[in-house]
């Protein structure tokens, strides 16, 4: 879901795939990490995250 979101937002960034792919991947990884980090502060989060 995040990958599709960032692809739609950043697709017009550049015509070069060498720029688009790493930027979209980095945004996806960072956002996923921040979401998991935020979820870890919830009560009983070890049962949600693992």
C-alpha cells in the first residue's frame, strides 16, 4: 500500500529510473519503519508486531 502511494506521489519526479526507484524505495522503507515504531508504543503491541 505504501509503495503504491509513494509511486503515485513521486512518479513525476524524474524521467530517470535511477533516481525514481531508490527515492520511492527509501520513502517506503522509512515510512514502514516509522509506522512499526509508532505501533510498538501501543499496549500489547508485541502481539500485534511479533
